[in-house]
C-alpha cells in the first residue's frame, strides 16, 4: 500500500470557477506509481469549494458563476453575518452547496475522470487570497488480480 499526502497551495484567483486539474496532477507526480487507488482533495477554507464538471467550454464556468451569483445574492436583507464584506456570507453558502472535498478513483496512475471532466477550484470571494488543498492519495502499484 502506498500513501501520499501533500498540501497544495493555489495562487489567488478572482471570483469564479477555475480548472485546476493540471495543477493538481503536476503537484502529485507520485500518482503515476498507483495502478489503482483513491485521491481525496479537501479545500481548507469556508468560502471556497471544489467541484468536478465540464472541462472544455469556458461558458460552463461563466454560467456556473452567473447561476450562483443569482441564487445566492450579495446584500440580501436576511444576511446577518456581514462584518467581513458583502461577499462573505454568500461565499459560505455557495461553499456549503458545492462542498469542500472530492474523492476520485485512481486508475493507471491518473484520476479516472470522464473525457469532459475537470477539477474546479471554486472561488466564492472577490479577493479570497491563496487557497490550500490537502491532497491524500492511497493505493497500490499494481491493480488487484481479477
């Protein structure tokens, strides 16, 4: 059994949905040693999230941001947690809706993603700053015998 754990640090991104699949894979070259396993990613922030979705069209990422901004508006009269800015409480709600983690199967040294799937870092604040993600992978070098 092989275990890998690393803290990934992403540079600040503007509010929106950002494909980070390549950054994750570059930060974890040891995944190539796993014939079969699992990769767990946890974003360590309450105003950002992770998602798995369409990796080809930038329209999808823009549409995600448009929908979430409409569904969870800033300056709503019912927000009481407002001391950290107009975007803070909506960011917490959005992060809770999408979730802080992904668990992905590893096959032949890579996440076993569908053709059009990519890992998103979802930034829900205007100025969220750098984001930390704990990546934990485990598995074995050879797939189990059938």
